[in-house]
């Protein structure tokens, strides 16, 4: 049977994925979340004509000829407006952020003023009408659209929302991904493995990839290679209402690869299993009710590369978050042999140079080798049946970090 191309597999996996509902969060918890609905200002900012400087509120006509002597009739600190009116020959001591008193139309900074110490000042420098005054509504007016739905809430957005007087807001519910490792040989990090055991590592990298697009991760630990054990953890994931269940390992064709049987036994509709990708050929995808099930291959590099290519865009879409992989054009500095039927993701180093992005693939590409994955900063992408490529030829890479 022909293997499903990567692009087709991704299309099928993303089909119908949409934001998983909304929830209300307070400003303190909103960083990095995705706004679910447009936000309008609940107030005008600044709500009054405000001084932008510490100095004196004056009538510009009074300082037409300099030096101009003015009588100080009061003070306006921020938060305490001066309630009188500035008449001809008068001024009010004013501070940054304070409402500009009635009658005045210009603020002169204190550096340009001589305090005569007798309740009078002398303005020494000219100023144009309206100088150092922020007009009411300069930033936004009540009812203005301040942020669109879909905005990822970055620092500036959060301060803007606060200034517009929203203590909380509707955000897209973060998708929940449950991760289940499978395999008798696996023990958690920090264990004392027997001679035939290894440390389970995939969940950490896969979980981090999920979190990088705002998903919540429920790590359900390790199920031994027994149908009931895997089934129990899948049931836990369903009880937790996971949007996506990711299994790690047990996806291939070995006698101990039980994941497919367990998931179909629980009612999963298999969409695809095995794709034209290296690493990652045994990738499995299906739907169990509303829950998407992704069976990642056990080999660590296959698990993580598949998570980058399939899980990340899926979770981004479920979270209403814009995402596209960082794909760049580079120049190979090594000859590559012709490719076979699987789209290849070759661990490589890409270096920015004056001659462009120079790409050096690692010689050994065994999909168990995490060290080369951690050293690499990109995956060199080679299409199925790509012909041999000479050193110096153009290539495409997906940046991994
Ligand atoms: N006859 C065939 N054998 C295999 C094929 C095939 O097409 N025909 N595909 C190979 C490919 S490609 C891969 S990838 C692996 C994937 O198999 P599974 O998904 O069933 O994974 P396992 O057999 O359970 O494990 C493979 C390997 O990875 C280690 N592993 C598993 N889980 C973890 C984990 N959470 N953390 C760290 N390492 C893990 C496991 O110990 C194995 O060494 O199948 C090939 N075989
Ligand atoms: O997914 Mo496998 O890693 O192609 O060896």
C-alpha cells in the first residue's frame, strides 16, 4: 500500500480542528492566552486633557512676551484636579498626569520657569498653544475597538486591556493534551534501570512542544505493554476530557505494539497509520468521539519531529493561535544521496553567513539519537524521490530552535 504523503496526513489531522471553547480569565492569568472576542474600551484614556510634564499650566496669550510674570493660584497633582479657573495673569503648579485646569491651555515645563518665591513665577521660554498637554482620548475613546479576537496576549496588550478597565476577558480555552508512554522497557528519569530497561524521555520533549503553543499537558506516565494498562490510561485521558491523546511508542507492527488495538477497541475511528516520512513512518491518527488520537512512534527523534510537524499545528489550531513552521531556504554544504519514497527530515545545523544560510546535515541519522537532535537547530527537508543533491545546491529547512 502506498504510504500517505506528509502534507496529506497533516491536512487530515487538521481537518475540522477549531478553537475548543472559551473561558474567562483575570488579567494576572492572561499572559500568552488568545483573546476569544474583540475588546472595546470601557473608558476614554486619558479621560481629561492631561499634563504631560511637571510645570505650570498657563494661558498661552499670557506668555506672548517674555519674561512673563504670573501669579500661582494653586496646585494640581495627578489624582487631584484644581477646581478653580485660571484667569489672565495666573497660573497653576501642575504635575504629570494631572487634569489641566479650566482657563489654561498650555503647560510650561518647570525647567523654563523661574520661581520668584513670593507666590509668583517668571516664564523664561516661549511655548506654543497646547504644548505638553495630552488631549482627552489621545490613546483611546470609550467604545473604541482596542484588540481583535485572536490576539495573543503579549505584555503591551495586557497593559492596554487593563488601561481600558477590563479586569478579566474571554480567552480561547487552552486545548488539553494527554500523553501516554508505552513500553515494558521504560522507567521515569531518576530511576535505577535494569539491564534491559531505558529511561522514558519522549513525553518531556513532546509536552514542551505542546506547551510552546499554549496547550495544557496531562502526563499520564508509562503504561507497560499490556492491553489493560494502556486502556486504563486512555480511559483516564478521556475522563479528563483531553482534546488530544498522544501515545508514545507501540505504534509499529511488533507483537508488543498494542496501541492501535487498544484505541480501536475503545471506539477509535482510524484515519491513517503509516506515512511517507522519515523519521516517523509508523505515525497513527484517529478520532475517538471528539478526541483526536495521535500515535507517535517510539523512537525519540521520530516522536519529537512528528510532534513538531503534526501535534504543534493541531494544538495551535485548537487553541485559536496563529502558527506556521519557520521554513527557510538554505544552501547545502554537503552532497546528499537521492531520497526514497519517504519525505526526509534530516537533522542539520543551519548557520547564517554572508553567503546565505549554510546547512550541514549530520552524517548519522538514527532516530534513537537525541544528542544530534539537541545539537541540530533545523530539519533539512527532502521531498520523496528527491534526486541526489550536490554541495552548494539550494535546500529547505524547518527551524527547530
Ligand atoms: N518490522 C518493522 N519494524 C519497525 C518498523 C517497521 O516499519 N517495520 N518501523 C520502525 C520505525 S520507523 C520506528 S520509529 C519504530 C517505532 O515503533 P513503535 O512506535 O512501535 O515504538 P516502540 O517499538 O515502542 O519503540 C521504539 C523505540 O523507542 C523507544 N521508546 C519508546 N517509547 C519511548 C519513550 N517514551 N521514551 C524514550 N524512548 C522510547 C523504545 O524503547 C524503542 O527503542 O519501529 C521500527 N520498527
Ligand atoms: O519513525 Mo522511525 O524513526 O522512521 O525510525
